[in-house]
C-alpha cells in the first residue's frame, strides 16, 4: 500500500519534500538536484507537513497536511483552542515541479469538488514554497514508519454483534496517516457534501493505537482528548476496536485505499 488550492485556500499544503532520507540535512539543493525521476518526487512527498498564518484578530492558525499513497488532507485550525476552520483534499500527482490535486472534499466550498488545481513548487531541503504564496512548509515526518501509515477507507463495522461489510461508493470515510499524524474525513464525491473530520497525532505500541485529538469539526469540546484502541492488521486490513469518543463500543475494518485510476466511486 504501503492535487490548490483555491485562493482563499491558496496555501495548499502541497507538500513536496526532499528525497527522503532520515536526516534531510542539505537545505541548499534545488528540485533538480534532489529528483532524477518522478517516482522519486512522489516518494519524497510522503509524510506530514506544517505551516501557519495569522488571522485578522492576531490569532495564530495552524495548517497541517498529510500526504500519503496518492492522497492528501489539509486542515486549518486555531492554535490555542483547536477550533476547526476548514479542510480540503483529494488525490494528487506530480510532474517535474508542478503539483496537481483533484479535490474530493472541501468543507468551505463544495462546488470545488471534482476540480483540479495545480501549483508550482520550489523545494529546498525539508522545506517547500509554492508559487504565489509566501508560506513556508516544513516537514513533520516522512511517513515511512508505522504499521498504519497510508490512506484507508472504512469497509466494515460491527452492528448488533454482526460485522457488516460494504464497498465504498460516492460516500466515503477515509482515514489518512503519516508516521505521526492522522485525520479522518467523511465526504461524498458525487454531491460534494462534507460531513465531518477530526485529527491530530497518534502512536502505535504493542497492539494499541492511541490518538491525541487536535481538531474535531463536529464538537470542539473533544479537542485534547486521548483515545486508545486495539488494532491488528489482518490480510492487509486494519481491524480497529475499542470505545468511541462518545463512549460507545466500536469494531471497524479499514481497507487500504487504491489509486484514483482504480478507485471505484
């Protein structure tokens, strides 16, 4: 399994990094020096990125982006309160120094779903800038470590003791994880409807998956909560069980999300 944005979202967290090495030590090299073929660029995009901006009230806004397995999710939220502002994302490709994103969801503009946005980037070391924006994106992690890093779609949920399986259609719930960050998004690619999202940091240890929530679109009071679940990867599927944020027992199955050209809507 193991692309922009729309101005006012001009900050597309289009993450483009250096060819990943664990150190990312040389910050003076340009794109051409780092990448010899497009596959190298695509690999370098993997992981999580971070930037920020200040709103009219002088409040700091955090912007995080997760880019894994041909998919991207970018979110804006208040640094102090964790209050959710907006999110968008979809599938991406890269050619030379142009990053293309096909929007699958946007919490602030449903009419943009299905459109393609392109940004020209300049990568130096572990930071990247996009043409038309003065924001600097810094790598958080390279998305290389972990049992669960990648893009997933929910394909099963236990109800009344029975496991109910389904094939994702227009309505999707995707969870995307780098080495250290996670985000789930519920959306409809046909109608453009956005239903909700949440995310933050996570860790896995001895079969336990633990989330630290940094933003939650449906209920800001859940920001700061820590949730732990049992997990196991069985035949490439992520089995996820425990108690939900509302205290209800859950058992879910998440399947690896395949690339757009093979993705059935």
